[in-house]
C-alpha cells in the first residue's frame, strides 16, 4: 500500500471490533504482501515473523477456532 492512490476502506481493508480496535482484514494483509510480526488476527502468512512462543499460541488458537 505505497501509492497515494490506495485507499484504506472500512469494511474491506479493516473494521472496528467490539472493543473499538482497528482490525486489518485478510484481504488487506494479502495486498500488503508480508507478515509484520504483530500477530494480526487475520494473518494469511501463518504468523511467519511472530516470535515464539507467541507464534505457537496464535496458531493453536486459530486451529481451535476452526473446529
């Protein structure tokens, strides 16, 4: 998202959760093109840059939510 023509669109690129936090969507994260290492809820990169043990916790939580 480097171009000044790129728009950050609510409901497409992000949404506000029930606590008022901005949550980036998988679509936006894919468009960005890399894992930032922050443990984003919708990370499509399997938390590649997240440090252990947090990475394993996030992957385990995601697997449990899909059940």
